[in-house]
C-alpha cells in the first residue's frame, strides 16, 4: 500500500522535475564568454574621522558606506574584477606628513571573493586624515594592466587635507596619460567646497559626481557605477541634432554624442518598420555650475507633430548626469512591403546657467538608439514577463493541469483513509 510519506515524496519529485524544465530548458545554459578583457573597478572609501557623523538616515556615514559596500559586493557581476582602497583608515596621529600617506589597499583588484571582501570592510573604523590625491594615484596604479575598462569610484565626505597635492590636478594627470580610466565621485552630505572638489575630480576624467544624503541612494549609485564598468565598450558617433524634425539627421541603432545649449531643443529622426520597437534613451551631463531644479524631456513625435510617447526626468544636483528613455512598439502589418514610419526624437532640457557661467559649448549628451524586432514579430513572450517563447506558457498550463489532478487524487485518498479509520 502506498504510504502518505511516499505519495508526498512522489508528488514533490514530479513537480520538481517539471519545474526544472522551466528553470533550465534545453539549450538555455551556454558559455557566453566572448573573449572581452575583464573590466576593473576600485572602490576608494574615505575612512577619515568625519565619517563618524550621524547624519545619514539616523546612522553614521561609515555605517551607510559599509551597508552600501555589502550590497554592492553581493550584486557585482562575475566578470568584474573589483578592489577596495581606503584613505584615512589607519593613522590616528596629528602629524600631517604621516597622515597624508595614509592610504591602503584593503582588498586587491581581481576576481571577487565576496566573503573576504565583506570581512575586510567590516573591520573599518573612522580614523584620520583625508588624503584624496595620494589615494587616487595609488588607485590608478592598482588598476594598471589589461585592456578592459577601468573605473575608480571615490566616496568621500570632505575636502582633501593634503594640499598642495591638488586632487583635481591628480585627476587631470591621470586623464592626460590616455589610459582610459574614469573617476566617478560621490559626496556624502557634502558642503559647497567638498562638492566643488569632487565635481572637479570627476569632470577631469569624464566621470560623474553625485550628492548622497541617504543610504539607499549610496547603494544604488555605487551599484550602478560598478555595473556600468561591465557594459560592453561602444565607441560613440558624433552627430549634430537640428532645430526641427524636417532638418534632423537620421540615426540608426547605436550610441551618439552631441551638445545641447541651455534650454535648447535637438531633433533626430529614426525609421521604424512595422513589427519593430524603438528604444531610445538620453543622458545629459551638467558639466558646469547650474541652477538647481532642472529636467530633461525626450519625446517621440510623428512627422505631423503628434506625440507618440515621452520620457522625462528631473534633478536637483550640482554636477551630475540625468537620464531618461522611452519605448515605442510599432504595430505589425499584414503587408510585407509596408513602409517604415519616420519617428522624430525631440530632446529638450530646462537647465539654466549659474551667474558668471559660460553657456557655450552646450551640455554634453549621449543618445542611445535601438531598433529591434517587437514581440509580435519575434513571437517573444518574454516582453510580457512570461519567459522566452510560447512553449513556456503551454508548459505552465500542462504543469497546472497535472498538479491539479495529483492534488485532487491525493485529497480523495486522504478522505477515504479518514473514513475507514
């Protein structure tokens, strides 16, 4: 006679086997290694005494940084070689000369052992000076070698205390070497001087600066920058947008750079065939002092001026990048010879220059355009969140049917046993 335990085990085995077919369909697992050089990232963390301040969501700046690092370490892509360097973490004295040497490699740049890296971060305690310049020089050395992308992410809450070694000049020297190293900076509850210095460092290498006042913001931004290092390197194409759609340049799938003056509109044209989907995004960098409260608007418009879809974003930062995007799926057509639709992309910004700031050249922008086969043409259920291909929907129906039969039979059997007892 079948026991209750054996029956339950059989049901579990059946469901596990069926579920395995969903999780690991034939051919779904493949070696995606494409031979690209491994990207390298070094997180450079300020561990000076000011990191004891309790002004980030009720906790210390150091606690917020540790939490962010742990979350980022968990989510770091496997292909990224990551390291951690500290500044101001070890010397507690008042000798400025010694304090300005206080930068150390906490975890070497290389394949990531998440447990070891987290353990190293857990030992940190706010200690000493703020030698940003020396730390950047050492970090650049840590990232030497290889042909992959290289990125330094500097997190600090104060100005460098080791002048005359100006960290802005250090960043410019790094950029002048032409080694393709980008420095992104994050200011923890920064004052105006700290913001200016960290902005200058980022600007020198084409990086970004971000104000951070909350733990979630810090985790999200550091994670975004680490992920960005793993993105495939694409050489952007320079393009010059027009003042209206009629004169706009035609762009195809790719990455484009342009400049847009304050309050200006830039227009570009894209052809989208029936059954295709247009995906467009734009990032605008305020690479100089601007007034707060600004926004970026990206619209897809027909040749006749009717808006199809829009994407918009607002910001209040000092020197940063603001991004937005849109998607437009064009309906399929029964006519194989149906013409493509010309879609006009309109980019508008509401930046305004601070007093005494030059408005030319315009703000740098990156436009990404991707025209792909839409769900109706590719028969891709993944666009609706169900996975790739209609086979998965059918498989889910079959699993539900079988599970219902088994459960119903099990219920009737249990009732029969209960009655006999």
